[in-house]
C-alpha cells in the first residue's frame, strides 16, 4: 500500500524532533550547566549547617561543666553568647581559657565572678566580641590593656570595679565603643569626659547617686486677682492682723511684699504695712500687728499692682485677741475690684494661722 503524502510529512517531523532531543541529551555543556544550577539550588547555607570543630565542641562542654551557658544567636548563625554570671560555681581566670576556641563569640557576661586582670588575656583573641559584662569583678586598669585589640566592642560594663581614669586610656582606640558603664568605679567625671572626647558619640554612665524623688502635687490656683481684702461684717468692730501671706501658684512664691497695703482706719499707729513686713510676731506690743479703729465694717486691703494667679492665703491672727479677726471674710478681687473668690473665718484661737484653702 503506497504511503500518502500526508503520512510522509508526519514521519519527517517525527524524525526531526527525535534528532533534537538526542542532541540535547548528548550536549555536555548543557548538562553541566543544568547540574551547576541544581547544585546551586541545593547548596546548603554554610552558617546554618556549620558543624563545630572538635576543639569548639570540647570548649563548649567545658564551659557548661563550669556552670556557664553557650547560646547560639540564631539558627542560621554561628555567632554565640557565653555567660558565667548565673553559675553556682566559683568562676576564676582559668574558666576563660576555653573561650579562645570559640572565635565566633560576640558577647561575654562575667558579672560577679572572680575573674581578674590576668583572665582578660583570654578575651583578647575574641576579635568579634561586641558586648562585655565585667561588673562587680576584680578588674583594674591593668586588665583593660587586654581589651585594646577588641575592635568590634560596642558595650562595656565596669560597674563596681577598680578601674580609674588612667585605665580608660586603654579604651581610646576602640572606635566602635558606644556605651561604657562606670558606676561605683574610681573613674572621675573628668576622666570620662576625656574618653568621650576620643570616641565621638560614646555614652559614659558614671551612675550618679540616686536620691529619693520627692512627690510634689500640682499646685492649684484659688483665683487670679489683683487685690486681697480682709473685712469684718457688723458694726463697732476692730480688725487686727499679725501678718498676711499671699502665695503664688508658681512654686508658692510669696507676693505680699511686692504689694501695697491699706486699711479703713488706723489705731495706735498700727499701720496696714505691718501685715506685710515679714514679721509674724503675734504680740501687739512688739510693733508688728495692724489695728483699725472700732468702726462699722472695717477692712484691710493688699494691692498686688497687677492680676496674679494665687494659690494660697495665710492670715496670722494677733496673739491676745483672735476676736479681732473672727467673723472676717477673706476675698480675692480682680483688677476691677470684683470678688472672684472668698472664704470666712468663723472660729479660732489667739495666735492661730488661718490657711486657705484649708488643710
């Protein structure tokens, strides 16, 4: 049976396709390229799969035996932190020997251990070290000399050590140093400032003595006014004052001495100014108490010359006649002499100090 023209065309196409795939399969460059790509895809992260050397494993085991801890920073990192500050064993200089087998250490905590200057020689090989806790150890100036080569060091805690200004000179070449803690050391403010001048941006904390913080409640304002008036209600009355204190809202600053005092009348030379002379002596015979004549509705007035926020008023009564102030009304007036605040003295005793607001 003869082959049709259509069938012949199909056979030729099939033959060409077959030759194409044979060429691909036998091309070494093509396969090599594919293999390289496959290997690149499958290549594991060296840091993630890094296996500690036998020396490193032995060092880690020794550190843990001494009660220390070795922590890997992250699953895909070979960097480690080593800490001895929580160990229940005495940690001395020899405990630092294994650290030299772990060059990837970036942080070491030796707080409160028995490590001395000699022990710090083992840390000098940790070129990647960034954080170092030496607080409450026996470190002195000599020990800091061993840290001169730690170019990556950013944080150093020397709280409670014997370090002095002279020792800080060993740190001047550590350009990446950002924070140094020197509480209860022998370093002075002058020494710390010298180190700061050598390392731009460095923060030095000398741990200034902490003092209890005194709680100061917010000072409230009674009213803002220009005049303070004390007046008695009723007829045939005498008004007598030992002292009047007017305290501003601004830190209870006294205002009365800045003002001018006057009163309705003056008896026995007891002028109105006596109530703002700064003398709180209540004895009338000592010459520092005011007094009006017996009259209807006597008053005493203090002009502060301008409206001011007033927080407190204290009325000091005379020591032998509190009745000369009982029943009085204490007022704050604005610049137009309109009452903006008032209170009444209803009862008391000789020499009493009446405070507003009352306590």
